[in-house]
C-alpha cells in the first residue's frame, strides 16, 4: 500500500446511516452511558416509590411516578433519533457528497461545503457493517464524521480505506 494513497467515496446522505453514526458516536462517550444509566435509575426509583404508594392506595401518585419513569427512559432513547434527524436535514440538503481520504485526513465536498479535517482532530474510528465512523478526541468534544461503505468504488477500496484509518487513527 502506497503512502500517497487516497480513497474517494461518492454518496448521498441516508437517514439510517446518519442515525447509525450518531448512535455509534454517542456509545463512545462516557456522558451518554451515564445519562442512559441515570434515566433507567430514575425509572427504577419511580417504580419503587410507585409500589410503596400503591400499598397506601394513592393511585394518582402511582400513575404520575410510572409516567415519570417512562418519560425519562423514552427521552433518553429519543435523543439519538432527534439528533440524527436534525443532522440529516443539514447533510441531506447538500445532495451528493464526495469524500476523499488520504494520509493527511479527510475532505468532504458537497453542494455548499468543502471541509477538510486532519487526522490530528479525528483520532479514532469505529467500523460497523455499513459505515466507518471517525471521532474527535474525547477531550475535544463529540465531533464525528462518517463514511458509508456503499460510497466506495469497490470491495478492495474498503480494505484500502481501513488500512489508511489504521495507519493514522486508533480503532475505538
């Protein structure tokens, strides 16, 4: 594999891929795991207090507590979808995307954008059956970019892209 190698991807945004990339990125953060754990703890605590309230015959309190627990968990589960929907509106409106990945980093070009990101910022990546998801360093926030495998010219490009990512980033 050549050090001057570059891989080009051409694709249009699909909501399912943006949603998957958002979920992968969230799962890689500590705050998301803590947030999901906390919402489940709120739900469990609400259920426990509801059981105690039910023993005292206060049905209205039971209903409120059960609803509180369900709302907490539902909200946590909807965050990735809502985030992806918002991001998809922006990305999807740009039409076809051409991404070029080489030893310097990645460059994404669409109708209204031309953005280059060096490997110093995108230091990690995760691979799913459909995507490569590139992440910023944990200390610099929750930035990410994604590369759908369907945008590659052929199966050999997937291996070449993986090799570039392995040389320049760390697998998450």
